[in-house]
């Protein structure tokens, strides 16, 4: 796990900072929005723990010593609070745009808060302008970002103009897209590298609406997905598997295959054991090993329907081998961990591991190291392609 925020060990500023965002540089004279990482003579110097606290210097706590040139941080005016917003060497960068939401999902990892946090949207817009044109991908998360309406569209338009080659992924509950005017405005961004990920938790209204704790949400979400399709927008469907949805996963997959076959991909996801998932543990927790066969059936059903299907946040040892090629290393590197039992596993490098919160609080009782396969099985595994969808078990 990699920490992304902390308090400075010390801050020796001659006046409060007037700029929040700083790009760290180590090998050139800093510009107006850049801070020197290590000793130097910039407007702001950032040094790792144990460094010299000279003038205009913020000394990082040890858990933020991973910061380096190219990273972008937010620093409070007094220099004491530091948040990492962009890590140049990571492929798992995302920006929280708001904590507000019109759903209240039973297992939400980011519990909604009703307060004005539009500063997060403004900060995201400023950060997008600071990113290098070589940025590979960036996610926008919430809360529910579409609550900003035109404000979100403005951010997406800025991102498209500043970073035309970057892949963008927007997480949304999809309800706002039931508004034809908003969907048309969203589509007017015209970014072929923008995809929206929308959760679907049932094949009919009652289950979905119960999981998201919002009456009428299913109808709005499906209407939003259909509206996005009419505008030829890229769509991902996300299904979080938990105690209420896992028994219905084959039915949900069938609904998607029949009614939403135009979506670009489907992600079948394991729980992140934090936020409301921990608070509602008895209501949402089920061991992934118990629904492994239903998960495999649903994934293969979708694949046979011609829909790209990935399995997120599941360990290989709790999955049937026939769907191993669909299992993705999906957990962001900054919150990814492995158990001690994983250290001797022969397929650890291919396995996505666990959320740090799951490793700490609740995970499958069936996680175990997979022994090294025989040469014959290893040859079969290495020659299998994802489209084969079947990985032979060792003899």
C-alpha cells in the first residue's frame, strides 16, 4: 500500500502559499507552479524525511518519501498538509471530483457527504492543465460527478483539449444521463478516449433500487445507458458482487446480453472492504469462493454474447481456472496488498491481490498459495489466450 496524504514533519515558509498545486521537479530550474524535490532554490522546496529544513522548505513524512520528479501534490497554505494527486510512474491515477451522490449504495467505498465541495472540481481542472501530454490515463470519480451538470462537461472539454491522447474514465451511477439535454451536452465533448463506467445491480428495479437505496434509480440508470448509446458514447457496465447481487449475477448478465449488447465492456467486481461495506458487513459480505461458479457462468455468458468481460478484485485462488484469463489486476497500486499466504504462490505475478482494506478487515477464507504446476500444465497455461476463456487445470 502507498500513502497519498500526510502531514509535513516541518514547514519553514516565510509567507502562506498562494498556490495549492505543485509539480515536483528535480533536474531543472522550477517554474511558477513547480517545487524542487530535494535541496534547491525554488519558490518551494520539498525534501524527503531526514532532509535539511532550509528556507521555504516542506519536509515530507517518511510515508511520502516515494514522491519524485513529475509527481503533482496539493499543499495547504501553511505547508503542513500534503496530498498526492498525480504520480508520474503510476497507471492508477484518479481524481475525486465530489463526495455528493444521489445514491446511497449499501457497499459504497466513498460514503456520500452533503456539502459543497466544488473546490475539488476546480482543483481537477487546474491539475489537468499541469499534466504532461504523455499522460496515459486518468480517472474521474465521486460521489456522483454528473451532479455538477455543465461544470463536469466543462472539465471534460478542458481535459480533451489539454490531453488529446489520454484515456479518460468517468465513474457515474448513470442517472443524470436520463436527461436528454445533459447527455447531448456530454456527447458534444466528442472525445473518443472517454468512457463512462456505470453500475448495474439487478435485472429488474427492486434489487438495483435496494442496493443503491434510491427509488426509481434502475429506470433512470437504464434510460441513461440507452441515451448514451444513442449518442454513440463508450460505456462500461460495472456489477459489484456482494451478498445481494451475487445470487443474481447470471440473471444480470443475461439482462445485459439481451438488452445492452452495445456496451463496450462489463466489469464483474469484488467488494472493497471500506466505507459503507464495513459498516454494513452483515448485509453485504459473502465469500467470493461461494459464488465462484455463478461468476464464471455469468462471465462466459457475456463473452459468448460478444461483450468484453473482465473480472476485477478477485484472487485467482478463489476463481475457477476456466475464467483465469478474464481476471484483471485491477486494484490501484496504492491500495493493493497480498497476504502472507500469497508469497509462495506460483501465480502471484498474474494475480491482482487484495485491497489493503480487505487484507486488514475481511477476505475470503479460501485464499491459498497455488503450487507450481507441472511442466505440462505450465505449457498449457502459457499458450492459452484470453479469447480461449478456458485454462486447463494441471493434471
